[in-house]
């Protein structure tokens, strides 16, 4: 089970690296297009300044805009290389395998975000780290020679909810359970065994509570990233494109200055690259939620680090 968890975590890391690499390639391609346009504009401004049809200030603005885009292109090129190398490391590639091809764009956003129903219960049923903790508790019971289970206890002791409706009598209960047995401890000589087993139950409960908290947070994160990505796709980028078209018409009609045109171009580049980043962030958040439901602690391991493994102490017979 621990090996399976490591494999699933490796797959999640590779999927995250894939989204990062595809987004970096898409950003690099877009910045490259912007750099070509800026270069053509700068060369035109230089030629017009030579014949006296452009003042030095406007020419300098075009030149600095071209230089800024060129610097962004260098940074985007390095970022693409770094993300491809991270993906290659995650997949264990070398030599000729490093020439792998990536799609030009990230996957399109789904039209509707399918909500994850009962994600807390699903996580407790399927998460490998919860299964590992449960198996460790069972192993601890066997190593201590505990065989007579008197009752079962919900180690979470959480999820208490009122399940009443307007037409039925009041019914209270536990929404989510993770039950493990309690044993007949007998004489005082097995008090150490009792403490050892109860310690393993507490650790299982801790892992289960972390799992519930993690999937709740990641589900909220996925929803937030989806809303942000859709906002860029449906509102910000189209509005920036319309503003840019209007600004170009004003400039051609001598109603807007070069400075205003360049400022609008910078804003449009920023919006498009931010849109790519938002789309990438959604897919990464979706991947982390799926891993949190089926695997264990998230791939990055920063926010939900698991506690140290519990090593049972066998009580003497």
C-alpha cells in the first residue's frame, strides 16, 4: 500500500509538471509573437524618425517597449526549458527522449465544474494513506495479541449533524465514520497494550482528519481557480482585445498618442499571460484534488505534511 501511494504521488508530480510545461510553452509562443510585432514597430519608428516624421521621444518609447518584450522573451525561454527539464525528471527521461513534443495549448476549461459530492467520505474510503493507517492499527492489534473486540468506535468523532426535515421527527447522527474495534483489555498487565493500541487509533484519526481538511480546502481552491480562469477567458481577455482594437482605431485617426497605444499593448500582454497562468493553475488544482481524494497528502507536500510514522511497541506477554 505504501508503494502504491508513492507511485500515485509520482504520477501526480508528473501531471503537475506537464501542465507547467505546456503553460510555459504557450506563454513562450505568445511572447514570441509580441516580440516580433514590437520589433517591427521599433524598426518602423526608427525609419520614420530618420526622415523626420517621428520625434525622438516616441521613437524611444517604441525602442524601450521592444527591449522590454525581448527581455520577457529571454525569461520565457528559460522558464520553458526549466519546466521541460522538471517534466523530464518526473518521467525519468534522458538522451533522445528529451525531444518529446508538447501540445501548443493547455486543455480548454470545462463548461461547467462538476462538484465533488461527498468528497470527505470518498477520501476516507479511497485514500491510500488512510488505508495504510487503518492497516497499521490492525497490525498493532494483532502484534499485541488482541482478539476480543467488544465494540467499534468512530475514530473521527466528528461529522455530527442534524438530519431532520420538516416532515420527519428529529434524527441526529454521524455523517462520516471511520470505525475501528475496541478490545476487552482484561487485567492491568495489558495496560501498556491498551495505551499502544489507543495511540495507533489516535494516529489514524489524525490522518483521517487531515484528509478531510485537505479535500475541503482543495475543493474550494479548485472552484476559486476555475472562476478566475473563466473570468480571464470570458471577460478580461475579450475586453482587452476590444480595447486594443479601439485604441488602434483612435491612433490611426490621430486621436491617441503612441504612448497610449504602447501602454495598451503592455496591458494586453499582461492579461493574456495571466490568463494562461490562471488556466494552468486550475488544472493543477484539479489534479491536486483528485490526488487528495484517491492518493494522500498533496504532491507538493508543503501544506499537508503527514505526521511521522507510528511504530507500535509490543507489550510483553
